[in-house]
């Protein structure tokens, strides 16, 4: 079902039409093959980049699409309605570009056009095995070393839960250059380097086509110009990016829920029991109505936060609300979609079982939903 959207301009309407066309042509026909085989969709992100979909929320002067965040998020939603893993990786790519765009020097920003055009795909490397929600507890070290051209930083330690790990061309890497919460710094790390080894991809419940891996840094040296911002500014950079990242995941969750709702509605109109379509049974019709209400409500929360962001107003609490509401809604809606399909929903003959598996992780990454509740409650404490 095509969502009836209220977009700000004709240009944005045309962009959403283009996104749907690409998603239907390039994503929908390939998703089952790659998710079942757990194979990476080679060339797909280059296609999205050529269409201008990988740099949408960044200004045109640095190679982006110059779109407001409310439009960019709706593009993510359309991608997620066809292929959640690709939409999540697209959101992570945008997140990985944020530190360089926001805190980089003018010279460093010369790298942005290739990154935003899809010539390079990015990942985000903040979490560690013992430091997930507690980012200040990270241990991976960046020790300053002398050398030509201003020296650099020797990276030692392990990073975890990296979307696009081992495949992406660059990563926003956070490592410790000092003690305490002000001892973390941000680096624009290359995807391959001497002294960097990638772990075996995690065996996940869902999002199989995009690898999630650990990175083992064993003394790899990054040039000094790979430092983004000042030493010790890393957590400030990370947390400023996470509000935007949470909105990206909220939009992906809504797209996933919309896909599950569409599949359930189609099935309910095709399947008959007791002499009539199952959609005409009140009990089932009410389930679909609740699913639709959850999807529409979740969409409204992320759009509200995005519009605040576009206006330059504070939106941190609203971003946490959107992430919490949208991902909880996705879990409920995808579970209900399986119920609508009955026994068939529990088989791999239909995609709703995959939707349900994919929804679960969205309650966990970009800050668990328990962390979102903590963030929201702290706003009231202030």
C-alpha cells in the first residue's frame, strides 16, 4: 500500500516516487534471496548512491541531497518496507558521516563528497564487548605516536556490533586517548589497515544480508588527520550523532511495520473462512485496525521529532520517544501479522516471520528501549 504522505514540496514528492521505484525494482526482488542465503548485496549501495539516496540530509555544497530530515526519514521508511537490513545500513552510513560533517575541519571535509555520493560506504564503531549502552566504559585505546606528517595514533583494542563490519570503506571510530568521560576521541578510520582484523559475522536472528562483526585493532596506526574534532571530544560527538541515529532507526521500524501491515491486509483479503474473507470477521478486522493505528502513531512521533530538528529546535527527548514508540510498535505489529497468517505465518513461505525476527533488534540497537526510557525520564528530572 502506498502511504498517503504530507510532503513539504513537489521535489520531495518526486523523491519519494523515485525511492519507491528503486525499492520495488532493486530491493524487493532480491531481499528473500540474500536474507535466506545470508549474502551481501554487492553493488546495491552503489545503486542507491547513484540515485542520490545515501547523502540526502546533508547540504548540496558538500555533495549531499539538501533534503530536510523529515523527507530523508520517509525515504528510509520506504526502503525498510521492502528490505529492513538495507534501510538500517543506509541509516548507519548517514550516522557515520555525521562526525566529519559536524566536527571536521574544512580540509577533512574534502572527503565528504565521495562518502555522500555512495562511492564509499560507512559504518559506526562505538560499542565494545563490555561497553554497549555504557559508552563511557569503552577501553579501545588510541595512543599518540611520533612520525612523519605530524605522527598519528596507534589503535589497540576490540570494537563490537559494527553494522557493515568488514565491508564498509570507512568507520566513525571511538577510542580512548585519556581517562574518564573526557578521554574518548573520534577518528575517521579506514575499512582496511595493517593491524586491523575483522571477526566472523555474528549469527543473528535477522538482518542477515548485512554483516555485523567485531573489529580487532592490534596496533594499527592512523594518520593524525584522521582525528575528528579535538582529543577528548569523542563522547560529545557520539551522543550528538545518536539523536539523529535514533530517528533513523525509528523510521526503519515504521517501514518494517508498514510492510507487515500491508502483507497482513493482503492476506486477509485473499483468505476465506466460514464462507467469507477473514478481513470481514470482526475479531480479525480489529487486529488490523490496531496494527494500522500503531503504524500511523509511530510515524507521527518520528515526523514530529524530525520537524523539530529541521527547525533547529531541541529534539533529543522526542528522538528517544520516537525510537521507543516506533520500535515497540514494530515488534507488536509484526507479531500480530504472524497471527493474521495463522500457521502459515510461522513458516518461511511468507515474509511475516522474517519481519518479526527483524523487529526485535530494533528495540535494542541505537540505545535499548530501556535506555530511551532513562533518557526521557532525565528530561523531566531537569
